[in-house]
């Protein structure tokens, strides 16, 4: 008993080593936060304050940059496009990926390992190898600059991720549950929808968030496959910057607006995000 | 009794196919089809403006790339420098942060939440933030340098520094990924060998190199594979911050392929470049993953 107690008190003592660790971690945390905080700081300054040198540390925040950005008609459309593409591709990749990952996690059949490896390897493929042929094909089919093309490509990017991360959640469910449901007279479909699926609801949320963020942050496919009608927010902002190099205030505001979903998900679902962003390697 | 069993096996098969089939078809469409089409494009000469003008040239593009295209070799070299430097710094820094994080008892969750921000944030927003900070006259980084009595630096407009500046952004963005992976590895280590080593009087450094590192090799390898491959194909931050410039100073293979296809509209040549990128990725994956798989199997046998 005394050994355990000692170990515990030792752990909580503020030894110099522990203080150094905290100092180091705090510095690293500031380093991680600084660029985003600086963007926020720039977005709240007036046009003159943004260009002040030395930088003004104390100022009265203004929201004029935000209202400028949000009142540009096109901008709102870009955000709506991003929302539409993100939502559709998330739903599609969940619809395709969750059932597939259940089979890969819970059923034994020949060739399963090959499919597993194949799924993971699609995650490794350079997006540009997929983009070039699809760009040409969409051109021939006159599908460039449509939601369909963009949703399909964003699903392509997130599907492997959804299958892979979801598999971890299915593997956490004990096999006995499915067997018990089958013995009780459930069909396979019934066992999946009534018994297994409710158990992995958190997992589905986690991969859903991951798929949405993947689509929301995606740049390359959107840049090439959308020109005017379905332009997403990242591409819209990118075009904006090439025209107005020095409009740092509105630019920062646009950057902050696009970060809103990211910040919301980080504050609400950090555990799910950690698991998703590390491809299921980090479980909590 | 036989009939229901067979019925069961039958319904099981139907169930498996309906659940797995659609995803497999889509994945097939998204991998095999573009691969075959890319290979076809890469052995034909045609320009975006007129896709019907395809003319068969066999391995012509590949021969041109390997023998007559110094830009390809320069881009490849840059890509290797970028990936190798960024990932090794991320691994070292990540190890430091992860072991500090493992050694504290309170605030782990708090720090981990903060570390999520760089890797989850939209790359476009990141690229803007850094571009503003890197500005030579009005940027905050040069202001800090001035306080420290150092000369202003042309971060992304100086050809000799631009690549390093982009690597720094990559390190900022992805060190947290290494931290999370390595922390998971550290926390899953068995306690017994470490206690034994302490009893035997091993130093902290000895414990780290002889016990921690070998035990963590599988997760380190997996983290390295993901990071190396992703660093190899970074596009958004580079494209938005420098567009491959100044000159060609930050033109990685991915950016070069993109520009070839979508700016110079040499789509067949770009397809050949993309196929080469794919082959490089496959080779790197095979080398690193085979090693980790061998290790996992060996580990399972000795256990």
C-alpha cells in the first residue's frame, strides 16, 4: 500500500523536471496557436491598423472586415457551395463506407486482407493521379462545374478514411452481441441495424465529422473541377487573394470564417477528431 | 435441419455482398479506372484544347521525363528535400513533445485539444496566416527578428529560403500528428521492462534508446509512412503561398504535375508524371510497410 501511495505522491510533486515539461508544452502550445490567433487579430483590425508597423497590440476590435466579406454576394454562395458539397459527400461516404467497414471488421472471407490493404492504399494515392483522368472524363460528359462531379471526388477522398477508421469502432464491439442477435432470430440486416449500429453511433459521428472536414478543407479537386457555379469557399478565397494582395483585413476575416466549422468540431468532438485524424491509431 | 442452414449461408452471402459491394464498386471506379485511363493518356500525345487529337507515342513521355527534363529532376529533388526535412523534424520535435506530455499528470487533454488545431485547420486559412506573417516589411516574424536585432528576412520571396519557409509551415502543421501518434505509442508501452531497467540502474538515455524506441518502432513506422506520403503530395499550402515560385524554387513534383496539366495544358505529359508519382508512393509504402509488417509478424511469433 505504501509503495503505491508513494508512487502516487511522487507523480504529483512539482519536481523541476515536471516544471520544465509544462514550460516546454506551453511554448509548443503557443507556437501551435499563434498563426491562427494572429489571423484572428488581423481580422478584427481596421485597414490602417492592419498595416501598422510596429504592430498594434491594443486596439478596439471592429467587425467591418467580416461584414465586408459576408456582404460580397459571391462569398456567401461559396460558403453555401462548400456546405452542400460537404454534406452530400459526407452522407454518401457514410452510406457506402459504414456498411462496407462492418463486413470488413466482422466477417471472415477469402480475400478480405487484400481488400483491407487496397482500401488503405487508396488513401495513399496522390490525388492528382485521380484528378487528371476524371477531369477529362467530366469534360467529355460536360459534368465539370457541377455538384455531382465535386461530390463524387470528395467522396473519393474520404471513403477510404471512413472505411478504415470505422473498422476500428466495429472491432471494439464484442462478437458475441451479433451472435446473440442472430440466435434470437434476427436477420443479418436486423442484427446490424438494431444491435450493432446503435453501439457504434459515436463512431459514425466521428467519421462523419472527419469526412465533412476533409471535404470542407479540400482544395485541389475543387480548384480544378469548379469554375463559377459550384466554386467552394477555399477556392473562392484563393481567387480573392490573387486579386487583392494587400486587403489583409477582409482576407483574414474570410480565413476565420472558413475556420468556424473546424473550431466548432475541435471544441465539441476533440476525442473523435483525434481518433479520426490519426486513422484510428489513437483510441480513447 | 440442412435447409435452414443453407438458407442462412445464402442470406449471409447476399447480406455481405449488398453491404460491401457498393463501396467496392465505387473504390474500383476511383482507383483502377483512373489508373488505366492515366496510363492510356500517358502513352498518347494530346493537349487539353483538343482531346480528340490523341496521337500514340508509346513510352515517349517517360523517356522525355527521365532523359530530357531537368525540371522533373529538380522538382523531384525538391520534393525529397521537403519531405525528408519536414518529416524528420516533425518526428524529433514530436518525440520531445509526446514524451513531455506523457510525463505530466494534469492538463493532458487540454494540450491535446490545442495541438489538434494546426492539423485540422483549413490549409487555405493556414497558408494565408503564414503569408501574412512572412511578409518582409509588415510581417510579425520580421518584427520579432528586429526586436532581437536581426536583419529582416525575405521568407518566401527569396529563392534560397522559400523552400525552407514552406517546410517550416509543414512542421507547424503536422508535428501535432506525430505527437498524437507517438503519445499513443508511449502510453501503450508495457511497464515491466522499464521497471526492470530502472532496478538494473539504466540511465534515462539508455532506457530511451534500448527500450522505448525499439518497442515503439511499429507505430513510428506507421506515422512515418503516413507523413512521408502526405508530405510527398502536399499541394494546397505550397500552391497558395508561393505557387511554386519564386521562379521554380518551391516547385515540388506535385505542383509541377499540376502546372503541366492545368496551366501548360500538356495533359498526356502530366498523366505520365502522375503515374511516376504513384509508382514512387507505392515503392515507399512497400518498403516501409513491409518492414513494419515483418516486425509485427515476428513479434507475434516470439510471443
